[in-house]
């Protein structure tokens, strides 16, 4: 197949690299300097002790990818960050008004909607990626943990996705089909928010944050708020490849907090270790953007629409967004759980007045 990967980050790079290694015709769109490195040296993937190098085509713009002697693509994989999707859509519409199929693999709730509205649901496939990938250099990716994979879901009932499941499975990526893309994206967000916003705000690793009883209490409340909103939306928590979201949801709902704390703390420590989460990476990068609005922010928004109180998700979103925009001083929250607790109480009071 002829495949375009828009963004050669860790996830897009891995998927495109694996497809190129499976002899598909893959083109990456990336920044000019990065594209030049990949064009000259290939893209290396290190997995299970094996190092393999793919040699995809590269382009530094959408225009070059479509006008540089290239024609239509069978599949376009959106590999940019969630907060860059809308910006990426504009040039794509200009040069590709009628795509065959677009795959969104971003974390977050409702990220695929702009593409569905622009191109129609029959041309959009939703994906959730659970393999932890580290980008060691511009052109070298390392798979950090085995036993995970990719979930794909149609964005309209009756949409046949078998050929796409076959495509990725034959490329060596464990891929499963999911019926409801909303349930898939919400379940992935439920996993992603664990120890993420709180860690970024307090500037401490998730394992350290969870040692605070007060912060652990907030984390559990955040997860329970999410489950309450999902219940109101009639969305079930589903498992994703190597990511047992249903087990976590069951524990959050039914296990007493005294028993839940060591279990959840162990899960966070084993899953993230001392590695800082994605929201912290966004905050320290200085890009002025954060995926929190597609996670805690989207949960809080849906909660307001459904009449479900979500003060913790609201507080986490507002504080982290203002820190990102430098409207709050990070030093006021650095290692200070009480300051964050005060923000949650403020949201509780605001909700009580409504």
C-alpha cells in the first residue's frame, strides 16, 4: 500500500517504520532538518533486542508530499500531537480534498471529530496506541515494553476495518478491532490521566505524588469522576492491547482505598517508574500547548454537559492550562500538594453555587 505518515514522532515513526519494513510504500512528513536525516540514514527501530532500519520516503510539507511526483495515498496516518491536529488539517484539505482513509492515533477524547466533519465518517478510522516508544534520536526509536499494540475502531456503524487490521498485523504490530470508538478513546483517556496532570503540576514523578495520601485521594476522585461521566454517557470501559482498563476501573469502583493505594501505587510505579508523564513534557517544552484539554478538560466538559460534577478534573485542567500559558507561577505548585488541594476546593465551591 501507499501510505503517508503526517508527523514522524515516536508513534507515527514506529507505525510508519514498521509498515516500511513490511515493504509498503511509506512517505513521512516532518520538519525539513528531520526529514533530511531520515532520508539520508533511514529510520531505525529497536525492538526485542533486534535493530532494523527502514528507508521510507520523506517530505518537509504537505505540498511536497502530494505534488512532488506523488499521487493519492491508500492510508494517511496522523502522527502529530493532539493539539496540532486542527492546524495539520488545513493544508491537508488543500492538497487532499478526498482521501481514501485517515487514521487518527492521538490520545484524547474526540480528537478525530474535525476529520469526521471535514471528510465524512466513512473516511476516518480511530486508533489507540499502547506501545511505549522512546525517541532516542531523530531517526532511532526504541520499544520500551513488549506485549502491547494498537486498537482500531470504525467511526460509523457498519464500517469495514478488516483490511486495516490485516495491514498492521502483517507488519508485526499486534492490532485488535474495537466496535465503539468513543468507548475506546474514553478508556484510553482513563488510563492516560493516571498520575499525569498531578505529576506535571507538582513537578514530581507519579510514584512520588502517590506517596501523598491527600494526592492519592484526589487521583481516586479524578478517576471516579471519569467513570461517573462514562456511565452517564452509556460508555463501557474496555481493555486495550496490554492495557487492562477494566481491571483498573473495577478496582477504583469497588476496592477500599486502604487496599487500593498499594495496588494503584504499584501500577503507576511499574508503568511510569521515575519517568515524567506526557503532560509534564508538554509543560517543560515551552510550546505553550497541553494535551490536558483533550483528557481532563474533555472529561470536565462532558461532565458539565451531562450534569455530573467533576471538580478534580476541572481543577487539574485549569491549573495545568494556566501554568502552560504562564498565567500561574509554577513555583507556587512545585512540590506543594496543599496548593493544588486549594484549587480543587475552589472548584467544589463554584459548583456548589451553581
